[in-house]
C-alpha cells in the first residue's frame, strides 16, 4: 500500500535493435579539465566546476561504442543544438564511459568503476543528476525510443527544479518575502520526503497505526506540494500569452483538485481491498496525467 517517489530509472539491458545506428556526431569529450555545458571524463574537475558555479551535475553512464540505446540518445538528444544551448549555463556534463572497442587511461577506468559502484548503476545508459554539492542525488533518468532533445530537456528541467540550483534560479527574481517562503516550503517538503523514505525502508506492516502514519505523511506532502505549485504557477504563467496562461492555470487547479480528492479519500481510511486499490490507482493515474500535461508548458 505504501508508495513514495521512485528516482531510479534503470535500463537492465541494451536492446540490439539499434546497434546498427550510425554514430552520432557528438561533441568532443575532454579527458582533463571541465567547462560549463561541455562533456568531460574528468569527474573531479566537473564536480569542482559545479560547486564553484552552483551547477547541477549530469552523469552519463554509457557504453559509447557498443550500447545501442546510448548511441540513440547521443544521436537524438546530446548532439542536438538545443541540448547544447540548454546545458551551456546549467550543467556540468560528465561522461562515465565503459567502451569495449577503445581503451581509456587506467585512472579513468578505475574512477568509472568506482562511480558505477558508488551510484549502483547496473545498466546503460543511466543518467544520474546530482546537486551542486556533488553528493545529493536529484534524479535518475533513462533512454527512450521516442525521446527528443526537447522532451529530455523538459525531464532534466523538472528534475532540477527543486534542487539547490533550481531553487536559487527560481527565487532570483522573487520578492524577498516570497523567496524566503518558497525556500522554506521546499526545505520542509524535502525533510518530510526523507522521513517518509527512511520509514518505508523499515518495511512497516499494514497495521492501523502504520496506515494512519502513512496517511499523515501523505496529507503533509499534499499540503506542501499545493503550496509550492501555487507559487510556481503564479510566476510561470506571467511569461505566457493570455490563452496559454488560462489553460495552464486551469490545469493547475485540476491537479490540485485531484490531489485533494486522493488525500481526502485516504484520510477516510478506506478498507484495504482490491476495489479500493484500483480506485487509488485510478486517482494516482489522473494526477500523473495532469502532471504530464503541465510539464509541456
């Protein structure tokens, strides 16, 4: 019954159907040093660059010369000008490569194996996004047959929105009082999420006490999510034309209504049975569909 956000999106195996795709004309990957928005294999330099410039770190765990899905993403996403334009002032890009047909320097091979173990990566490609501290994992993303540079940029933007980097960027033009309120809401949300995740790792049973505890967490996260949404939607809608803003804000209202409906239903402590699990899944599907629609703006 208990659910929480899933950050891990891992491809267990590379499909061979794309193995014949021609190599992408990807940007050069530096072996030493790092520049904002440019690929490097120098993890230490990339991490220092992120810390000094308050950037998110984008780790690309790849098999660049053999993995079909990796080649697909290189061709459809990372070689596109729109990706380069997006990354040039937002990301420290680090390749963690495991090629079969070319030999990397021993120190890079050893470092890459260590990073693979540290982040528990078991399939390629896996994209790990870290906050500027180089420690806090923000999200994991994966490849997709229908992904484009623009769609993948939206995934990354959504992932980093509530990171330290994203919060600093979002609050830069807010009034001080509103900026402080937003930062406090994000911090409170992160604390509750961490508490919930830690509790779920203890594998609590479905006793009445634990159901009540989970419902309390859900209630608090719903409240925080809606409060954060209201600030973000108010700011984002100002840059839209009137018709788009109207449609966007209507979707936000629909999303808040769906979240509150699920939350109120959970607080009613419905009995655990197949019918109610299907009802819960249906409510969550509506929330996800509305969130997907909003991500297009």
